[in-house]
C-alpha cells in the first residue's frame, strides 16, 4: 500500500464539500447497473430486464427475494470458474437513503468483474425513506446477507468469506452493520461471519458531526433519514459503535471531498482503537462528479480503485480462507 498524498492522485493507505446542489443530482447521474438463475429460490422474474440507461445487466444473474416487501430483493451472480465454494461480495447502493436501486446505482463493471475474479457478487435493494427507517434499512442489509448464507450450498458460496461493500448511503449502512452488532445478531448472524467492509465515499459515519459540518444542501436529506433527535443520530453513527466487537477488516475509499475524507479518517481512527484493521484509499475526483465516478468505475480494470480493492479482497479472503488452528 502506498502512502497518502495531498495531491489528487490515487493512493491507498490507512488512514469537498459537495458542490452547491450536490447529492440531489446523484440519482439522475448514477451509473447503470451491470446485473443476471437457482430455480428453487424465490425470484421476482425481472433479472433480465433492460436497465434505465445505456447497456444491460451483466448476464448470468438471478433475482432473489429476501423479504415480503417488493424492495427486499437482490441480484446474484455466481463466481466464474470457481473450483470450490467462492467468497461473496455483497453491494449496497446509495441514493441518500431515499432513492436509488440495484438496477441503476450498482455501476456497470462490478457484476462482471468480481465473478471474473472468482468471487460471487450480489447487489441488494432495500426499503427506502420515508417508507422505512434507516434502522430498517440496516436490518434489510443483514436480512439479505442471511438469505444468501442460508443458501450457500445452492449458490456455491463460502459463508465464512463474505465482504459487504457500499457506496454513499450504502457505505454508511455497511459500516453501521459492521460496527453495531445488533443488526446481524437479529438476523441470526455475527460480526465474525463478515470478513470485511468496503465503504466507498461515505460522509455520514458520524451523523451528528455531518449534520453540523456538512453541506447545507444535504441537511434536509440528513433530517429525512436521521431526524432531529441527537440520541438517534448517535445510535445510527458507525463511529459510536466502533469499539469492539466489529468486523475485523475495513477498507475506506474516498475521493477529493473534504467531508468524505474527514468522516473516513474519523471512522478509521475509532475502528483502530476498537481493534479493527483499517486501510484507506484516496482517489482523484472532486465533488459530485468524483463521488459518482468512483462508484461507476469500480470494477473497471483501468480504474486505480479497482486494483486497490482487488488487492485488499485477495488478502482478506485469503486470510479468511486460511486453516484455523
């Protein structure tokens, strides 16, 4: 891992304000998904639909329901050429907790790239604000994971090698699930079952601080998601849960956005105090454009963050797959 520089080039190590109309545009500009069948599992029948934008889902997926709500579904791609049960990467989309969809906010490269690397890949939908709370969204992430690991044999995945990955609001949700063990425990899981967390350009790991210091244009989005009760804001802040037990490995990625950098460094410091191993990746890109590009292009072999994540996954999954004493 190379050390971080203040210059806007790609770096990976341990560890700007959004322009004036920021994330309100994120959904409209978000990249199309690249999603693709195990017949005995529940499905919504829409795995092969055309995306609302250029391109199609990556072939070979199946859509699985993990709850009764129409939004409680996920798309799953098996690993390619896997000689044994494959590690699993589960992606959680962004959209300010109130918009976004696995079909338009996963990015076009991930669903092809990770199976080519020998990993199964899933991208989940979850219930959205105001129809659901952020607490219920975190529960949806845990429930989706429970469904996947419960069908591990049928899906060809190794339930002992799982990474949760999320962008923007999805980064907040995977960080919350990886630090507040109550969500996984309620689903019958444990933080020890998750090998690592990849949080991509999130800026709400400390909700109280972000509502105080973040871009004014985002304040209504934060109020809609987290409310005005400071106690609830703290309860939904991964930094407040970063004392052990946590998921053991975190990779915190960000572009040149001061609040994303500030929030990632604060979360990383808290996680390290709690005993987790934390690595950081800093990549070019400013404001909303950079925020969207890192999600759109992750999985593109020519994009620097792809190589950084690939190296991290290889280490974490290799460690998780090592024989136990």
